[in-house]
């Protein structure tokens, strides 16, 4: 039987999920916070780790996206399925970047949850249909034709960081959002300015946007 763990700060919802899945999967751990789940993984041997973690995306102290990134560092073999009541485009993409293997709305039917767990265990990925549709529309809306990207000297990561800088984020904000160190952020900024032959973010923003590199 596939082993699972559930992390949700709403005890009623967490217990409901466990109860609904008890005949199909073995629940080895329940946690009311992401930090509690991480502690469990750190103090136990990987043999005791769940194969799949159902992770609430919105929690106090540490959200599910940040927790997913840490879980993948502790044990890359664990599959993480995000649970949410919001079909938020940015959160879906951030969760995918953090390593999430699936994305479900919390009121999903039991059959779909079971299907999702089996899919990720078998190497696939799964999204609730409503989430998949919104994500597809978001990507279609924000798609930039290849010809518009021609000659772009910036890597995808550099584009992402420059956009965050332009949006007013501090280096520490960027480090936290992208799960990287401050020194890595500074290194990327240095290379961005060097590639664009500019000295500050205003010049970088002007050059990158006028050339449609962002």
C-alpha cells in the first residue's frame, strides 16, 4: 500500500482527507504545519518517509511552496501534491518550480485524489482540471514568440530576477521567493548588468523592455 502524509493547518480538513483515503493508502504522518512535516522527515530514516505528501499551499510560518523545496532537498524521491482552495496562476507556477508533482483543489473528488497519487507515483504529474485550464490560459496569455526573444542575452533565471528587481523587490525578497541565497542573487544581478552593458536597474529595465527581453 502506498504511504502518504498530510500537511494542513486546518485540523478538520486534514482529518477529513485522511479519513477519505484510509482504505486506499497508509497515512504514516499528519502535520499541522510545514515545519512539523520537515522535522519529521529530518529525524526519521528515509525508509520511514512517506512516498507522497499532500501539502496545503497556504499555511502560517512557512507555506507549502517553500516547504516543497525543502522536502525535495531532504528526500528528492518524495512526491508532493499541493492542496489549495485557490486556483492562483502564480502559485501554480511557483509550486511547479519548487518541485511539486501535482496540484489539486481541496474539494476534489476522492477518485481524482486517488488518481493523482497513483499518477505521481508512476512518474507522472496531475492537476485538477480547473487548475490546468487556468494555467493553460495564463501561459497562452503570457507566451512570447521565439522571434521576439531573438538576440536575448539573458538566461531565463536572469530574466526572472531582473523582473523581480524592476517590480521593486529587494535582494532578500528575491532570495526568499526563488529559494536561493543573497550572494546568488547578487551574482545574477552583476551578470545581468554586465551582459546589458548598464550600471543600474533603470537602465537595465529600459534596455530589456525596449528589446522585449522581458
